[in-house]
């Protein structure tokens, strides 16, 4: 039946989004204390070529003998063949995953969620604001925009962490700062040693960088990810500097559980983070205060 439908429509039908696919861990990188980047390839080679996602989406990863975890994708859909996830060790499931090695096998289903409106952003400036671990899902957007650089105007990346030790993708972020086609502003909560000073001379809150962005707010789309408690202050600063709230998008990627809107864990008012999100316009966070 499925094959006859595919022939009739002259294109393959999508697979079952609930079906997990076995994937091999091909690489693991230690990023910071309790933070690792995992690279995966599906055992099904055809799936490696056809699997697609949008920056901001997430997958459900099954860790053998531990359970499922929702994790945002940190790799760009422009780079086929590998899925990258950055995982913080914060419980039994992630602890088991952190103990795994290259060559071990997990299962991945997805992708889920809506992702950032990358096509709507085309032809406009892009401002990316990341706090702490929030750089992980935004990394997918960063490389998507840079790999399609001709489609976007000016690009800014604002990134804030507690200290240099907690910076993720250190070498990658350092190289980004050297690129002529993107402007990077980094800040630490507190500068306490030479490592911190070598990273940046800026000390303070992430919001302090927003007035330094030299963009036309009306022609700019903003992507934000970080601790949800910070969204109120980031949003307030963006609005104060003239950015339209309809062009500001925030990620609530930490609120997912089952990925398909059945468990109710991610329900926020009348919305579900895993279905209606995890990317929401700033307007929603103001009108559904329980989001934060």
C-alpha cells in the first residue's frame, strides 16, 4: 500500500516519526565540566542522506538501560551525515550517556518541534543571543546561517557565561570571532583569572551587550536561548532598543519530555512546547507568563 502511494505521489512518504532508529556514536568531545558533544550516524546509510531538521528542533535519544531524553540538535542541517547533540550530565539518564564511548549504539527518533523561522529570516539581519548552555541549540542556527551566508545581511552573536571554564565550543567560538562576516561579542559574569581575561575583557550581564549591536532593529530577526529566567530581562532590553517583539524568538527547549504532546509535561497554558514550540515568539512569553 505504501509503495503504491509513493508511486502515485511520485515521492517517498515520510517515515513513522515515533519510530526510533539505531545510531552509532562516532565522536565525543569534552566541552566543559559535565558537558559533552556527541556525534551520531544512523546505522541505516540511506537515512543519513535523507534525514533533515530545522535549526531549533530536538530529538528523543534512547540511552540503553536508562531511558529517553529530549535533546536539542546542535549541528546544522547543511552538514549531512552526522547529528550532533550537546548533553549536560544532570541525572541518571545523562550520566549513563556520558559513560558511553565511540562505537556504542543508541536510538534516535525525531526531529520534533517547529525550529527557528530561517526562511523568513532570509534577506534580513540576524542577531543571536546565547546564555550558558543556550549556545547549543543556537549553534545549529549559527552554522546554518553562515553556511548560507549569502542569504542573510549582518550577523551578530552575543554569548555570555559564568566564566571561561563554562564556555562551550571554545575553539569554535574563538574562530568565529576572527571571521570578517560575523560580529561576536562575548561577556563573562565575572573575570577572576588570566583564562577569563584572555577570553574577553567584558564583565557583567549578557543584556549589557544588546545596546552595542549596530543593526537596524526593524530589519533584524533575533534568536534567543538560555536560562528562561533571563528571557524577561533580555526581552525588555531588546524592546527598549527598538526590536519588534514579533521578530524575537526564544527557545524553551528545556521543557520537553515525550516529544509528541501526550505526557503533558511541557504544557504551557494552552500550548505544548514540544508541538507548538520549542521556538516561540517573544509575544507568547508575555501573554503566557507561565512559560518562564
